C-alpha cells in the first residue's frame, strides 16, 4: 500500500481521537505553566504564541456555522476584494437577516484615523439599535421586515 494511502487511512482512524487528546494535554500543560508563574518570562513567549496560533487555526478549520435566527451585521471596507465568494452573500445563508456596513479605505487602515472613527460611529449606532430593539420588542408580525436571508445594505 502506498505511503499516502496509509497516512489517509490512519489519520481517519486515529486522528479523531489523537487530536482532541493532544489538544487537551497542551491546554493542561500551558495552564500548569501559567499557574506556576513560569510562563511569565520572555523565554516562554514564542512557544505560548505558537500554541495559541495552533489552537486558533484548529478552531477556525473545525468551525461549522449554523443558522442564526436574528440579524447579522457585517463590517467591511470598500476596497476589500473576495477571491472566492463574496462573504456578504455567503452570510445570507446563515442568518435570518443580514446588514452590510461598508467603510472607506482598506482593511490594513481599518483601525487608523479617520476610518476607525467612522467604524466607532457605525458600531455605536448598531449597538444602540440592538439595545432599542431589546428594550422595545416588536410582535412577530411587526418584526418581520424581510424574508429570511435578505441582504440589506
């Protein structure tokens, strides 16, 4: 049997058990290191950053979005280009209602003036709207503004 086929077979069989066990051990190890105070020196920082990046990458690969029955607001920049599928349209499959807020500039300047000020204003307006909606709930019929998956923007 070729080596690549053996690897795929063994990965399917053992990977589902091995990876969670390895991750649990890594989490426990870093918890003990941090609790003992050893992880607070600069010597441990590169290894800890690698651990966090590995766990974030694994969580990102395993994430399977589920349908959200409310409104999802997507902040994007005008200059953002999507290589495969426009994420704004993809988002409609996972939410009852979607809103897109486009900010000027590009993603690398998102947290620099003046774009960050525009982002703050837009985010504040979204939070106020969510707070108002929660303090003054509408009835089922009044709350239906659009069909499920409708993209506003």
